[in-house]
């Protein structure tokens, strides 16, 4: 599973899976097991804002830290996503 970065943010790795690339850009946050069970899922908009779809095991403080990190780093994260998928940012319904 591709990680956006090799380090953890708020105690979680930020990653996506090869099956995820059929959706708009999003970020899973999970512990070292990198499984979707218990993981959070954030859809990322073109301006770096994110929408929490699944909270997983994260508490509100961790969610806020990860969303702030995504906002500050979304462009480099999008570049990594784009290596695998042609689908862009989340546009909503």
C-alpha cells in the first residue's frame, strides 16, 4: 500500500490502496497494520480541505491534526496519488 509519507502523523500512517484509485483523492489513516479496519478516511478537495468520511479509531484531536497536515501538504500528497490514478480531487455530489 502506498504511503504518502514514511513517517506517522498524529500516530498514524497516511496511505491509500491500489483499489482506492477508482475514487477521488482520499487519505486513509491507520496504525502500522495499514488495514482499513479501524482506519479513518478523508476525502481531499482541490484546495486541501478534507471531508471526514470514516472516523475509525481516531479521536477528535487526531482528526484535527491530520486534517491540518493534509491542508498543509495536499499538493505533494496529490502528486503521489496522481502516480497511480487519473481521478482528481473530491468534488462532492
